[in-house]
C-alpha cells in the first residue's frame, strides 16, 4: 500500500498507531485503495456525522495544511 499510494511506510505506521492524522486526500486515497468508504475506514457511525459548511471545511483543510507544514519541520 505504501508504494502504491506513494506514502512512506513510516507515515502509515503513524496513522495506524494514532500518533499522526492523515490529511483528507490521504484518507480518501486509502479508503479507495482498500475498497471501503471513508466512513468505514474511520469507523464513523452515521449518527456521529456533524454537517459543516463548505467554508468551514475549507478552513479546516487550510489549518490541516499549516499543521502538516509545521510538523514536517520537526519530522526526522
């Protein structure tokens, strides 16, 4: 999976252990690779879904990108 999705093995380990969260695109890519829905991958029950506006979603994506940039400065 690591090679097919061009994600480092270390990142996949961190996602699995919960020490790092994948970004939205990576979540979708992993779900597609495993042939499951994103909800199934994240073990989301339909009752736990919170609808948000597109504006808020885009702000979250922007914040996630900034967090990833900061994290990469310290990643070794």
